């Protein structure tokens, strides 16, 4: 049984078809990249999977259970969590307190603040933010805010993590460090990762498979080499064949 299965998922906003008949599967332990030009429907699909929008048509199943139409917090507590491209931490709260929120309201809700602090510290150590635990989130760099966004999600103890452009706006060195963290989340924590990303060399280097959207439709799926040589993908998105 697939961890996540979408069958002919469609979303329209009035007359605008944002996502059209998208079907996909994610298996446990995979890193799967979702790519496409701006406006292709990537974030809309993430919003459908994570419960921010109900689909107009189609089925979304997580661990065999239908989740289409459930509230976001109910989906989170099932173990499906997402980050956001525009990170919005609690600016006046410390890094530690921000991560505690995930521990308090996640899959296995902590019964008290003391236990939540312990769980949050484990995540801070894993993500490399423990030395900045007492700093207000508003004082963090962009790279550390994105790392905090991931840490808050990990504190909920998810099984599937949706990463929405976690590498956007980072320097080359920061991108390399973020890629290492993504790999460690899969390899050491055993999570499945579904990621939207525009940094092509990064997403192709990280992903076991790639899914390509164009104008709300899935136009290709395969490993990085297959996708990079696909004529439809090259015409619609890449512009030229990447050398893998």
C-alpha cells in the first residue's frame, strides 16, 4: 500500500482549472520532487493534500484512509505535515518556543510543557538550531528561518513531510547544508519527503523520482535522467536538456 495516493485530483477556482486529474503515489522512504514552472499548480496540489483546500474532484488517501476534505490539523495529526514557501514563525517567540508548538499539537501531543521542551530540544539538536534556541525567531537569517520551519514540522512527528521551496533564496553554501538536512531527515528519521523546488540541480540530486506539472496537469514522471531528457518537459519547463 502506498503511503500517499492521489487519484484524478482536480481543483478549480470558478472557471480556472488549477489542478486537473493529477494521479500519483508516494512510497514509504522516498524523496519525490515536484517541479514545474510558476503557476503550474505545485503549491495548489500541496494545499489540496494538506487540507488547505478541498479538491473539486478526486481522491487523496494517506495510509489507505481518505483525507480529502479533512481539516488541516486533523491531517497533521495523522502524520502528514507541510512547510511553507513564505515562512511565518512566531516572530516574538524564541526558536525553542516555536518548535515546542509543534510538539504540543502534533501527532503525539505532549501532555505538558516540560515534555514538549524536551522533544523540541531533540529536534533543535537534529536541525542544528540548538545554539540559537533562546533567540527570537525574528532575529534569524533567512536560512535559519527556513530551518526553523522544518524543525517546527519535525516536532509534530510526521510520517510524510511536504517541503515547499525550502531551498529558495539560499546561497550556494546554505543550499548544500539544507540538502544534507533533507537527506538526514529521510535516512536517519525514516520520513518520506515530497518537495516542491526550483533549484534544479538540488531537487534532481535529492529525489528518487520527479513528477512534473504543467498548467495543472502531470506531464511526466521518472528519475532525474529520464525527466531531464523528456522532450515534453524540456519544451514546457527546462528549456534545454540538463546534463546528468
